[in-house]
């Protein structure tokens, strides 16, 4: 069994304080046996996309900024791989991104959020360019993992591509505040897990911010869509889950969804 952890944080307006909290909680997760740790969406800042303001662009960092540098150091010290979301500046573009960092502290790669919402309190298109790196699978040695950020999880195509490319676990950092939407998130993520024979660990934000109160409720589902443990509450903390990667192979063999695909007849799905 492989132990993985999600960290849901009550974000402060102080970025440095958020980084310090994340480092401390990565340490707690590691001490409890976690070999993969996933932080919440945009963990090191408040949820600034609730409004439109050019001032928030100053929060962005490049991949060698203080946030990812600090997380890389912690990953190496703790011997745990970390999925670290961050507000990325790359040249003149900005992305809602997640860095995949190995247990040796090395940067394995970056995922950039592909589906960008533009709805009240989620004015993300004002800040984020749609991802241009596709759907990478990161081989962290002990498992092959993919990332789906927030809104991505409500589009099944990303999860399918990751599964076809060999991912065994999808880490899904989110920032959901509407409790009325909670069943939709749970059903959608469970459906993606079933359709692709894959573990999915959704890690949500917590805490009351300027216009929203994030409800947490982080959870992990197995390849049959069942909860691998109870969903978390609404408090800051470390959520642990044990996964059996052999179950991925067994379920995919029993339910041949991937091998029975007929991509030659799916052209309509990609037509504009």
C-alpha cells in the first residue's frame, strides 16, 4: 500500500506565512508515512480570482521563484514527492499551474490548467492563459501521476488522456466554496475514476476569505469510484489515504473500458 496525503489550508494574505504553513504540513504528512503530498489550488495566496484587479498579477512567480524553491527543498528533506500548485509567470503569460517535484527535490515537470472558468467569484480568464503543455504524466518512481486543477475535473477528456498515457493516480487540487456544488464534484470525480480505472485524490481549500468560505471536503476515490476513506471536514489539516496500485491493473482488466475504446468513431467530439 502507498500512502498519499492532501493538505487543505486556511490561506493567509501573507504569502510567506502560507509557504511556511505548507512546509510544516508537508513535514507532518511525511512523518505519518506519506510518500506523495498534494497541496490545494493556488495554496500560497488567498483566492484572488474572486475579483478583477491588475494588482493581483504581482503574486505570480516563475518556476524558480521562492515558492517552488522552498517546496523542492522540503521534498528532498522529507523524501516525499510533492504536487505544488502555484500562480506561474512564464515570459509574458500567466498560468494556473502545478509543479511535480520528486522525492529527491528535482523538478519533474509542470501542468498548466487547461479549462479556465469565467463565472462570478472565479474570474480566472482575466488572469490565466489556458494551459499549453497538454496532459503530462509524471513518473515519480513509486507511481505515475497526473494532475487536474479545479474546473478541469468537470471535463472527462483530461482524465481519459492521463489514463491512456499510464497514470495510476490523478491529483486534483481545487478551490470550491459552494456547498451546493459538492455532490457534483464528488459524482464527477468518482465517474472519472470508474471510467478510467484510476485513483483520484481531490484536495480542496478551506477557510473564510474576502467573498467566499471554502468547505474542504477533500477525498480520495479508488478505481471503482468508492471513497478510500471518509471525506475531510472544513478545518485546516492533512488528509491521508492508502492506495493499492495493483487495484488499478485489476480493475482495468475486469472492466475493459480502455481496451474497448473505438477512437476511430470519436471524431465528432473534437469538432468545433
